[in-house]
């Protein structure tokens, strides 16, 4: 579990997206970070969201994408981006092991941000993936995962 001091230190100055490290507030065994990835022209953020479960050792990957005319921000589940031969899926289809989720990023005061994470950009202080809990429970092969519907909080800024 992260401490208030670590959280305050993480907030003290802007953090680049690719340096941000997060923990799920009510289940810190779930951690998240953004990895640099060559995701192509259709997924131009240059990063992939990586969520890791320390409970099962499983990793889950997502590409940032907009919701088109809906104006929603989305995280689109994808195959592991670090797998040999990985290629980004078509924006209109392709493997989506956990589906697509609404992504709600906020600043430290919980003001909703209207931007997807991008390589080199400022990381959100908190973010919420609304459907993550249900997707982990219903769509994961092997031991079921249980992640409460809660914010991922920035707990550290720094590579590694």
C-alpha cells in the first residue's frame, strides 16, 4: 500500500506519462504504468497501458483510443505489446481480450481531463477504468481476478 508521503511526493511536480506508476486504490496488488510502444498511425499515443496483477502474475494491455463522435476516451484491450511479432489491431476490430473500457483521467483535484495519455505528455494523477472489474471477473481464463471499481492513483514518478 502506498503512503500519503509517497503520494504527496508523486504530486509535487508534473510527471510524464511513460514515467508514471499507479496502484489501484482498494487493491494495490493491481499496478499500472504506460509503456512506450510503436502503435502505428491508428493508435498514435505512442504508449500502451500495462496493468499487472501481483496476485496471479497476469498482465493486461490496452491502447488509448478516442470514442469517435461520442467524445468518450477509451482504453482498448490488446494482446501483449511485448510479445514477439505484436502488431496493433485495426481500430475497427482485431483481438480485444477484455474488450474496450471507458477511461476517465483526472488531475489531483479530481477534475476530469479530456485527453488520452500520450508519450511525453503529463500523466493524470488518477484514472478510472469503469468496466475493468467486470471484464477481469468474466473474461479472464484461469483464476478469476477481482478488482474493485476504484481509481488507479499515481504513486510514483520515475523510470523503472
